[in-house]
């Protein structure tokens, strides 16, 4: 299939994007890497009247460190972030996670912000965003606002971003010195969306454990400093009580099984 007809625009200034979003609202889709949008257009799951191509805005291809945060502009591709020299030291969780995101060919086009904005509950970068409690800077004609990760993703393919807003940049807190991280997932094939994924971060004060692929958005647990067996018991109780969804890829029972097994492996890796 092919997309329905639409008006195409490639503005050269950010203010033009903001103006068009304010004017067209719900009828607009933003095109960055296109790895999610183009298939949805071709299958006619999305039928916008206007496509705004962000490819002519290179001034938003920045990755910077500022006040303990890593700032990532909306034109930064997943591969560019992976190859950024400071990633392993500042954001080791994302360094571990990006190789699971599609394939190198798609990562060369797909953007970091685009993945967050798409808000697929099985995607790796929204899970990392939730685990790290990052922030999104949302811009519109009325100004900018900052939305933390736990409030940004509302559900399946749904975020706080209004139709007149664009996620201008993401901000991730730099890892605490001495913290340890682990990222694991189970998928049908490498590059496929995960059936279940888990991100673990061991801080001096305790553990953050986040799961993807089990609900309509990432699920984050935070526990104080505990012995390994105590964390195992907490994980076992959580996996037993949580009811993940079932689909054609896995039953809820299998997802519960993966939650415990992947979760405990991740805990062991950071302990």
C-alpha cells in the first residue's frame, strides 16, 4: 500500500515548525528518521494532512553535557548517540541498550527523540528514559515546558506531547559515580521489539529496575539497598502479583516467567 495524499513541508527554521504545528494541530505528523512513521503511512494507519520534514534543521543535531545532564537534540540519530565518545561513561545503560534497537541500518536513520515520541511500550529507548528518569523539553508557540519521564508516556503510542508541541530535546542525568547498570531483553530475533526487556541500575542508595513489553508503558520499581536474596524475593513477589498483557508473541504467564528470570539476571549483574 501507499500513503494517502498529504502536503509536504521541509522548513529551514525551527520557528516555522512551531508555527505550522500551531496552525495545523492534529492534522500534522513530524518526520525525523521515519523508521516508525513511514511504515504507518504506507499501511494507512496514520493519515495526516501535513508532513513536516525536520531534516533541514541541523542545528538540533547536538549532544552536550551541561549541569550533570546529557542533552540530546531531536535530530540526533540512535547511531550518532551510540558513537558519541562520552556515552559509555555518562550513560552506560543507553550504551548497552542501543545495540538492541533495530539494526545498524535503521539506527542510522531513526532518531532518539523519535523513538521516545513514538512511545512503543516494547521499545528500548523509552525504557531507558523511564529507568533514568530523564526529561523531555516540549516546545510550542506558547513557550516551553519540561516533562519528566514518569509523566511523559501516558500509554501505548501516547505521550503528554500536545498536537501543537514538539519534543525539542531530551535530558538524561549522568550516571552516579560507582553505579552499575545492566540491560537485557528477550526477543523473537535480534532487532525485533522485545517480548520483555529489563534495565537495572544499582546506586549507592538502592536499585532501580524497569521493565518493558509488559504493559502499555515502562514499569519502574525502586528498592532501597538490600541483600541479593532480599532483592530476589521482592522481584519474585512483584512478578507473581503483576499481570502483564498477552498477545500473539507471548502469554501473560510467559511474560511473568521472563520478568523474574531476566530481572534476576540483571540484578546479579549489577550486584
